[in-house]
C-alpha cells in the first residue's frame, strides 16, 4: 500500500519515529512522499533514499548520538563559555556535525542532492528567521536562487534541526538579492507539517505520544540568559505534548510512544529499545487504522 506520510519533530525522539516507520514497512507500506520537521525530516530523508525497515534499524542504532552535540569553540571556558557561544555563534553546539553524520547515511544509498531522489518524494520544513516564514524544501529553494536538484539534502536537514540557542543556525546566501538569510528549526513554522503533505494518496501521520507512566517533569530554575535559553528550548520541545491535540482530518495517525527525556547520551542498545518499541506499536496500530492494509 502506497501512502504519503508526515513526521512530527521531536529531537532525539526521532529514533522512535524511525522505528514506527519500520513497523509500517513491515506491514507492506510504501512511502510515496515523506514530509517532516527536525527529527521527522531526518527520518523522512532516509525513507526517500529508500532505506528498508532493517536498514533503518541498523543505521539508527549505530549512530553515536552524544557525538552530535559538538560544542562550538570556546564553550568550555569556565563560567563565560556558553554565554559567549550564544552571543557569538547563536548556539552552544555546532550544527555541522549532524550534517556530516546524515550526509554519510544518505551517501551510502547514493544520495547527496535532492536531484538524487525520486521527484516529490521528500519535503523538509525549515524556518527562515530573516523573513519570519516557513519554507518547504526542496521546492522553496528556487526563491533564493538555488537549483533544488543540486542542493545537498544533508544541508537542508541541518537547517530543519537547528534548534535556536542549542544548535548554530545555518546562513544561506540569497542569490537573488545578495542578502544573507538565517535558517533554523522548522518546528517554529510547523512541527507537524500535515498541511503541506500531498493528499493524492492515503496520509499517515506519525506523532509522538508520551508514555503514560512518565509524567515526572524536571523543575528548571531560570536565573539568567543561559538558563532561560535552555528552558525555552526544552519547553518548546516538551510542552507541545502536554495538552490534547486534535487529529487532522483525512489523516490516519500512528501514536509513537516516547519518554519525556531528551537525552542525547544514548547508547546503541538504548536506541534499539526505543526503536523496537515504536516498531511494535506501529505494527499493532496500523491494522486498526487501515483495515484494508492487511
């Protein structure tokens, strides 16, 4: 069964999104178009590159997740390091590391630019901070003077995952007028970009659902610019799961179970547990959501 899919953003919880996508493929689902934001974009790119379910499992679980948090230069200076990083680089961690890692994963499947993908198979949501607007890549690249077919997919993913204050934003030269545009986390525009996925096929939505047993919330003290930035980032990722979220019309939603932590200090074994749990959840839910699937 061919579907179009939309994947919600959620930081390191993208491991669970990948597991749920693998579970769908176990049941015979084929992804014609995959659209995502942040972590959802990372999973969408691998699906567009035609990763299979077991390929996803092997690749996601071998990633050294702590290494994605590469501190920018000067961060380790006592007392002032992180404050200086926010002022000078607009982020505490270098977003180029993620581009490198996902660039390698895609290159293993022969994908470097959007031109290496089947047309229309991938959509990545980013936020243009310079103009306060959301942009859907690759189609939106033309407005900045770029040929989408020649633009690196991993660079677009870096833009979509560049959470403000946490990861350094991406500067893009606007070839139309010569300005420099700052691109960052697509979640500011649409964390669950169901509005831009094509509706010419059945649509599957993959949304993160907090474990019912995981209600404990860490109290974060806000004492200055650094702790305020940390609290803004954490709340921006966690708070959206605190209130009921009405389903989008005409979309079958797979609830992907996750815990309330955002820990990048994840081992391969821990990632596999998260992946396999979400894979099993998708296999359990999909025959109920779409009976004709099985």
